[in-house]
C-alpha cells in the first residue's frame, strides 16, 4: 500500500491540475477505507491496529445494538467496535485521540451539536484522524422519549447542522449515524431518523464510565462484559477522565486476548455495503454445528390408517354394577361436544353380600334375659299389680325375639318401650312392693 501511494505521489508532478484533483479524491478514498494494522503504525510494532473496515447501509438496517434492538453489527467472533459519546471536550477528547493514534485504532464518535459549536477544532481533528463521526443531538436531552415530534426534529436536525458547520468544507465526513442521548429510545424518534436515512446506534455492552467509579472499575466492566458477549459494540465517553485513564489498559488487554478492532463507515455509491447474510446481524446467530437453544416443534405426522378404533364393550370394563355405566347419548353430545358421558361415576361399586347360613350369628337363649328374683333390674312398662292368674308365677320372663313377654302364664306382646339398666327409686319400690304382695298371697 505504501509503495502504491508513493508511486501515485511521484506521478502527480506529471499530470495537470484537474487530474491532480481526481487522484487526490481517489487517494483519500483509499486511505479512509484501508484498515490500519499494526504494520502501518510506525514506532508501535505491538500496536493493536484496526483489522478491517465494515461498510453498512443505514436503509437496510436502521437500528442496531442488542441492548435495545434485535440486530447488531455483523461482526465476527472477537471483533469489537469502539464508540465514544458526548465530545468533543478538548482536555479529555484530545488525549483519547492520542491513545487511539498510538495503537492505530479507528473508532466512531457521536458528537453533540453544542459541543461542536464550542470546540469545532475537536470535530476537525476527528475527521483528520480518519475516525467515523456521527451525531448525538444538539443539547443532549435525556427526555427524547417523551418529547413531541417537533422538538425531536429540532434536536436531531440542529445537531447535524452544528457538526457540519464545524467540519466546514469537509462536511461529507459526517456519517448518517445517530445515538439517542441516554439511549432513551422512542418510536417517534426512530421513525424520524429512519425517514432521513439515519441509522440509530445503541450498544451491545457498556463500561459505566459516566458513573462515579474508578478507572480500574471501567476497565474491569469493559473486559468482563466483552468476554460475556464475545464481540460487539462498546459504548464509552471521550469527555470522562476515568475513560482516558482506562483506555490504554483496555486496548492492551484486547490485544492480549486476541480481539480485533473494526471500523464502521456508511455505504456510498462508490463504496457499497459489505456483503452479509441476514443472520450475521444477530449477536449470536444459530449455526448447524451448534444445538438450538429452544425446544423443537412437534412435527405433523401422517398416519397411514386414520380409521377410528372400536369402542370398548361394557363387559370389557368389568364393572360389577352395569347400571352405573348407562350412557345418555343426548346429554353426552351437549355436555361433552360429541363424547358421551356416564350418568354416574365410572368406578365399580360393591353389591350388598347375600346372607350366608354359615356366617349367621346364633339367636340368644331365652334365659339370657330372665330376671332372677330379688334383682333390682326392671323393665319399663310392667304393671304395678297383678290383676289375675295363679300365684305360683313369681318370675317374669321377657323374650327379646318378637318382643314377647310371659306374664301370669299368658304370652303378651308389649307395645311399651323396654328399658334395661338402672331403675329409678320409685320404680324399684313399686316392683318390690308388688313382689311382696304376690309372695304373701302364695303363702
């Protein structure tokens, strides 16, 4: 590359002014699209360099960055795109430019319009160093997601105008890339940017360098989150002193771990987009060599015989109570959507066992219930006085079977309730008195 450029430079003396201008344009295009590797970094043989330049078409992929969108840049494994927001701020931004130049690394800077108005030299330094320049609104409001569309247009358009004014005659160096302040996305903002052919950039991971943390923590978060992703867009801020302190260590660690820096530029008529497949715009596209991370869908099987199976007979179910499985056809169609339902629960029920002579209990003997003389046990319903009958019948027998009582020699079926147990004092007195009278008459 260096030899070709020298030959072109020597040949310029032999051509006219018009040819000079054409060759200069071609030479500028060659330099801006050629990746800066470690070999092109004089004095820094161990530089990280820029491995390649990725050309993207904002119209085909209007939103990128997996922190907020399904797509991201089509990077290979261990490729990183460095992005810086909120500049330029001379004290810190200039140091960031020097660090990147020492490593021959190209990055993308999202510039605030008001900062470009205050420090236009910083914007021109970005273009002169060959970095990609995008915009970051005019005043960096953190409420773009709640703004009316008129205010959104003003923030976007004024920011672009301010950066172009800082670039002067080199306004073509401004790329149609935009990052929403604070990543406060909203559909009206995204729709307006898409209507202008501007690509919205989110990020794939952060280093939290806008927070009040140490530069060592910025480094740790950047490397840790990159290792988790394996590749992607890193968001940093060139106005922060902690970022300036962490950046050399970040770049050194990227080289040690085998990462490569990629610069992103917009497609033009002279510089078409890098050919890519749609799945490459996913952070981790699926591959035939890697198992899918979701359950496979059940295929639609084609059955050779779709005939209905025969319904089981009632005897096959071995129910003891056949009546419990009586089916109601009409009710089944209404309640079960065409499937007949049983009237009762389908489980079998036990039928009452038939009486068996072998298991019948013996009838108790009559003397079991005989009341011996003198015992206080009484049966309720006995008469207080004997009206007639021979006096020799002193015992009263009660047969439980048939509720038959033998009184004065005659069987009598009593209708009164028979009570066993302890009698009341009045009942005992009446019975004893009756027994005494019967004994006296017998004497």
